[in-house]
C-alpha cells in the first residue's frame, strides 16, 4: 500500500567518506542524516523521542563481568534465527518503504545483503516492491520471513499474508503493538508515505487465533511487539513459537519502558515459568528489536535471554548512503564487535552467554503491581 501519488525525490548525496571509514553504526547514521531528504528523514527517525532515547540508553545500564584464563582463539557466532541457520544472531527487521533509502532497488538490496551476511530478512507488508518481486530476488535456498499487520482493510491484510505464504515465507511475525493512533512527526510522515495503511484497533487474542489458523502448522508464528511479562506468558501458554520484544522502535507511544527492559522482565518471567532455558536451545524463542547500535549491545541482549536481535534504523542509514554494500559492511561491524566482546569476557559460543556476564548498575523498572488474573482473563 505504497502511496502511488508520492514522488520520491532523487538522491542528492553529498560527498561521502569512503565506506572503509565507516567503523560504527553511528558513522552510518551521521552520513545518513546529512544526506536524506526531509520525507525520508522524518519517516526513519520519527517516533516518540523519549522512548527512542530510552531504547538506546538502557544498554548503558549493564556492565560486563569478564571471565579470564579462557582460550578465546576460536569464537563461534553461528546460531538459528526463526529456525534458520545463520552466521550471526542479527537479522534485518521489516521497515516500511525501502525505496526511501534504496532509491533504485528498494527491498531487493536488503534481500541480497541478508543473504551475503548469512542472516535473514523479515519482509514488511508495507514494502515499496511487490511481494512477488521481493521473493524473486532470493538466492537459491534463501529463506525470508513475513511481517503481518491487521489493517482496517482486513481482507487486504489476509490476502498479503496468503501471498507471502504462497512464495514460501519461512516464518511469520504478527505485529501486535501498532493498533493505537500515531501522531507527531512520525504520524505525519506515515500518512504521507503510506496509503490505505490504517491499522485495525480490533486486534485481540481471539482475532489473533483466527489469523494464526490461516498459517500452515509447519510455519512458525511469532508475535512482534510484546512488552510485558503477562502477555509473553500468554503467548507461551497459547503455543506461539516465540515473541519479539519491541515497542516499535519508539514509534507507538511515549513514556514506554525500553525494549531491553522489557526483554529483561519477560526473560525472567519465562524462565521462572519453565518456558525458557538458558543458552540457545529453548523451544520457545525470545528476540529483541529496538535500540541496538553495536555488537556489544547484541551481546548484552543475548545475555539477557534473546536468541537473536533485529535491527532497523541502523541498516536504513547504511543503505541510504552506501546501498547494499553499506548494509553488508554494517553487519560485519556488528559481528566483529560481538566477537570482540565475547573474547573480552571469555565466551567462545553463544550457548555460553547468560546474565552472569552482566552487572546492572541501576535498578530495573518494576511494575507497581502484577496484573491480577481476573483482569488478564478479560484481555
């Protein structure tokens, strides 16, 4: 549902530093902000600034507890994300309208970058290319996921889901945190960029079950946007394959706890209830999407219980200035930073990671009360 009347201005990039000079995610963001037009900049950076800032700064509340006298000459960052073997625990999240940053190729460049990095890409429903074109750019045996929304036009929502499944979507992530109205800069840019994209406010657990029933039992289903323990436990009880802890990158609402704090709360609750094991072998999978800006951030998220993490804004900044090559370089930076952090703390595989490698220097946000069972039952 890309707005057909929208005219995307051609990219007019200023003189850029050579790609080799980009050594951090922040470098790509600086270059992207200097080169994007107001429309693209408003869409990518838009949201509730307090929540965006909190998502990023929460990682600073955790310090490392290194083990010494450990042979770290060989460090392995391979894992499985959404059931797919990957070379690193980082995937490309679904972000709308790839042609805002990749003017010529759109999401096709994201597909190729994920394949080159040995990772996966979660295809957004509100893409600039058709789903057929996106899947048409897959390498042999490459697998993609599909991010499903329930829109006011529910028939169109289900048609897109069915289409993605027909092309072989390996997993489905249903977005559950975007049904509240949006406002501010992000709301205005969304209205400009998208057409007919109003999110349904009627999504609930019963409607979710109806959507899930359309998906083959062999295709794992995840819920994206779970933020508190009560909802995470409900998802586990109902048999969903996993959840993605996310507050939509700060786009949904102000005054929200950070995505990392949500991960910490949810991971503790799932472990206590027996749904989550330490390491990477749990049948119920936990992911984080929001605020990650380095491989060190990735390490902290994995220690808190995430199987893997998704990045959004960072790879859009990289794509805006350097295209597919920029995304590939960014993912290499994340992997290198993760590997170095593991060496510094004495870990050689992702299975070894856990909260014992971290120290919290500020108290975690605590609910004033846990939701009573009789209230939870009505939701």
